[in-house]
C-alpha cells in the first residue's frame, strides 16, 4: 500500500498465493468446514511417488494387517478390468476387419485400418465435418462461458451494488432448474428466431452455442465467485490507488490470478457441450450441421451393429482429444470436481 | 475526455493525495482513446449492427415479440456501456451473461410454463383464423362437370391474377376481384398475351411464384356457388368450391352435405360423432394437461411408474457409484500400495472418455445376439439384457455405475485424504477398532464433504437423458400402452417422447410434464438447500 509504484499485476505474493491457497478455498460450496477438500487430489500423484514405502510398520492394527494382505492387488486389478474392458473392446472393434458387431468379439484377431479409412472418406456420414462442428460448438461455448462467468463473478465479488445479494440468490435458484428441461420451449424459440437471424436459429451451430451460453451464468458463477473472493481485495485497492481502471484490474490483474478456475470452468463447459445429445439433436437437423454426438448416434442407430467397426473407429478418434485434455488437466479437473461441479 | 480523474470517480481523490506522480496506468482503457476504448468501440459497433439488422429483419418477418426485445436490449446495451459513472459498473460486467440467461434460461422457463396451459402441438399450432382458412382450402373440391379454364398467370400491383379467354373476350380476376372483362387486353391462340396494368408471367416466372400461385383463389363470378378458380400448373384452372364453409353465427364449419362441425371448445371443430377436423388451433386449456397426467385413464399409470423408476434410478445410481467409489478410495488410500498411481490413472479413464460414446459402446456390448457379453463372456448365451424390462433396468444401473464410479472415487479420495490423521491416532488411543473408526470418524467427516456432491449427482441422474436414450431408448416398450412409454423411461425421456417422438407432438402436455419435473427438482433442492453453505457465502 505504501509503495504506489508497484504495478498492480506483478504483486509478489499474487501468483504463489493463487496456486495453492485460493485453490483450496475455491471449493467451499460443498465443503462445509473442510475447505481443504480440494487440495489432496492435487497431491494425488505426487504423494505416491514421494513417500518411500516402509516406514511405520509396527503401528499396524488388526484391520491394517489384513488390509496389507494380498487382496488389494486383485481387487485393484478387477476394478481396472471393469474400467478398461469396454474401452479396449472399442479399440479392438475399430481395428477389426469384419466391421460387424459379431465380428468384433474376437479381440485383436485381425488388425486393419480399413474402418478408419472408411470413416474418414464416407461422404454420406461426413465424420470430419461432425468433428469440426463439435470442436467449434464446444470451444466457442467454453470460451463464452468463461468470459461471461468470470465477468459476472468479478462483478459479484468486487462491486457492492443494490441487487447484489438478490442477484446471487436468484442465480443460485435458477441454476437448480436444468435448462435441458425447457427443451420444448428452446425448440420453439429457435424456430421463431430462425425468421430473424437464420444463422442463430434452428439447424445452426451458433444457435446451439447461444443455447448453451444461456446456462453460462447459472452453473458457473458460484464456482468462480468463491475463487474470486479468495483474491485479496487489497490487491485491487492498491492497483486502484495506482490509478488502474476497473477494466485494467480485471483483465491484467484478476484474470491471471484466477487462471486455475478459468481452466476448470472452461473444461467442464467444453465437456458438457461436447457430450450433450438432447439439445444438439433438437437444434441441429441436417447431417452437415451435426455434432459428433448426434452424427455418431444417427450413424449407429440406423442399423445397429452393421457399422460397428466404423463407429468404433469414430468413437476412438473422437475420444482422443477429450481424454488427452482430461489427462493433461487432470489436477485442475479433480480439484474443480470436488468443488461441486458435476460432469454433464 | 481522457482525463484519468474522471475515470475513478471518488476513489481517485483519495489516492491522489500525496501519491506523487500519476502512473501511466491512470488512463482508463475504456474511456481514453487507448487500445481498450478502440476495442470497445469496435465491439459496440458490431453489436449495434447486429441488433439493427435483427430489428429490421424482425420488422420484415412480423416477429413483434423479437422486435420489442431487440429494441430494448439494444438500448440497454448502449446505455450500460456508454453511460459514465461508477453505479453502472457492475452492469458492464453482468450484461453479457444476463442477456443469454434471460433469453435461453429464464424466458424458455416461462415459455414452458405458459405452454403447459395450452394445447399447443401437432394440429394445434396456430390461430383460429389460420385454421379456418386452412380447412376451407383443404376441403375444397372441383365442381362436378365444371369446365377447364386455359389461363395465363399475370402479375399486377395487388399480387397475382389469372386471365382467361372466353369467346373473344379476355377475363381477368384476382383474389379480391371476380373474373371480369378487361379492356384492351389481347389474346392469341386462346391465350392472353397482353393485359394492360398487368405483366404476363412466362414459365420461369410462374415457377418462381409457385407457392403464391397455389394459394391463389379467384372467384369465378360474384356468385359464391360458382366457386373459385384454382390452378396447380399455371396453365389450366378449374372451378372449385369448398365443401366446408365457416358459419360465423354458429361458430361452426358446415359441410355441403349438411354436417355441422361445431367448435368443441377444445381448439377444434368437431362433428356430431365427435370426429375433429384437422387442423385445430391453439387455445388455453387451463389445467387440462396436468389433469391428463394425473388421470389414470390417460397418462396417470405411466406417469406414476415412470416417476417411481426415475427416483429409483437416480437414488440407486448415486448409491452404487458412491459405494464402489468409496470402496476403491479406501482400498487405494494406502501409501504403500504399489502401482497406486497406475491403478488410479486406469480408473480415471471411464470418466475422461466422452459419456455418449461409452454408452453406445455399452449398447453394443450388451446386444442380445451379437454382443460381447453374451457371445464371449457368457459363452453364447442369449440373455436379453436390453429387451427384458428388469434386465434393462439392471443394465442401465450397471452402465451408469461404470460411468459414475470414477467420479465418486476421485471425490471420496480427496475427502478421505483431507481427514486429519491425528483424529485417527487419538481414536486409536481410546481403543477404537477399525470398524468403529470408520463409522464414527471416516463416514461422518466424509459425508460432510461429499454429501452436497451426492445431491448434485442425484439431481444430474434425475435428468440423465443420455444414458437412457442412448442405451435403451426408454425401451423395452410396453406394447399394451398407447403412450409409447417404455420400462426404462425416466421423466425427461418421457417428456422427449411426448414432444418429439411418436405419432403426435404434444408440446403442451410435454411442457406440463416438464413443469412437474421442475417442481420435483425444486422441492428436492429446497430440502437440501438449507444444509448448504452456499447461502451463507452470499452474506
């Protein structure tokens, strides 16, 4: 406070503080007291590697001794098989030569890339178009959700205005009603919008994005609001004294400090719009506009099992970027999940 | 214009005293002619252009509701972003999200609520006037023994007109004007080639105006009984008369055989035997839709069974995923377990894999004839996993368990690790055994942290459309039922079927059912809401 020349962005304690402390506290919605719930998952991987094995052998109760018995590995392996086998099966089916459901049952008996070739070259089912559509819809939705949610959270966290409490409460209530339930009205609304903005109405990807963005505030503002509150207001005040405008404080100071929660919200929004089937099915009506969810379903539903190999190839390719993103951002996501967000 | 003092209002005074040199940062990007201002101007110009375009288009299309909304939204947007002052600041940050929230969440909610009280749906989707004119046109018939009129399509100031040659006279008529001789018109070969005040349409022009032409009705004469001319190809017209005439006094459609189709008060004209004419029109039906849902004779039976299954599905899904997740979390909460991180990564995979894809893969796995489970794991058995009602329910729970347990595993692992070790140590000193420790320490502390997530998970599964629709499609269908409801339909997929699948699209009924789901979700949320800390956070 006494050094007005400090630029607001580079406040020394900022980045470090944001890495841990606000993180843990950003998950208070469900935590009810144990506000550090979110912290352990972050250390999930680190811990196992760090802790050397034999240390406190003598302090073993009867239960512990039993637990250390050999049953853990078989149980763990069973769980892993359960988790893995549908995915392995799909991978094998995508490589199978026969391409039918029955023919896919002999895992990895023959390996061919024919399904992938067919998938990418079939003009009837433009997989690459669907893929691009999905990416466009999900990325746009994620970016829009992050921008709007963060702006709203900033307003609620930093400004004191008359409708603030009421607004927060209203958001809390509105977010309980899944937008999904209003799908009939959404269909009718977009039908009407088509006459005015054809590119925003039925059968348009942007229209679908707009629908998804309708849920941007409700679901995520709270998650972000908690996180924003953990950034000390002293920082804002110092910057303000230095003459920074509200926009400068927001864009150059606050946003970099809250990056973790932005990543989580963006990621969750990406996943939920990527996986959404119901709204996408209602809005998008032509194969050229389909997202992967709608396209692959139509593809496999026409003659179930006939195109199994090609479908599996499509599933594997579609999953790769999502799984990669997940694994890449695992730490963030795990913590964000504990914060109360649920995969859609 | 760009002075920094105005931008910070009151606060800048406080900061200015004794602070020495103002910094470069003092120039507000939003108000000075800096980069920020330029960006803002460009954005606002784009938004205004977008809005104005929409206003014009809405005007042209006659969408008055959208027009009014756009005008208001545009004015508010300009006010919010160009008015100076600190009081408007929060609005600058809230406006974008609020607009989307307003349209795609709040409006659709209210719209759902109003639709629930109408009979909106197939056969009831427009006004009464539209229904009458459509009925009149649909039920028209070529007058028996009437001649064919070779015609030429003309285009005049009042729209299309038809011209025909009778003897050596050229007759021209429009929708409002019965056929009458036109002075100065010229015909050759029985076709009109020139008509003053009109432009004759060639073949291409006729094709281009095909829609308008198909709706054109030209009275043959002043007498209604002679019918109206109607053409399908633009070259020949026939005299038609409607077999149905609207009688304004009786508010009924009267057929030419004397049958009276009276307004039955339910948005349709119905004959004496109760047969309704299609289309009808949209009316408010009060609580009829809700009545139908609770009436055992119509939807009552399916509604109760679907609701029960919805609750059972949601509760069992949460319970099973939580139990398995907790079990694994306890199992892996052992620092000495080898390959612990490897196991964790594997178990994480189902969560990372896009849900809609894994559900479809499971549908293949569980296929009765060719599925991997029957064919390989069960050695060629033909267990009807998705065809038998109870097995289908079991399969759904199994698949949902697969989809959900990694999430529960992650969450409970986090919560378990957050429980301080000291508590266990002091409990051990007091002589607590493993079971006692679990019951008195682990479980209560775990539930505090995970409880709200379980409720969230319940709410999500309550409306888990994807897993139902993609795995079983709600089936197997109850063949005795006329509603198309299946054994595994949950409420949301039931709504979907009423609205979009099956023979009729009954939006009113579907909306009413949606409202009921809203209410259930609201009650559940309210019950659990009080225990949530979220409220305290606001204060």
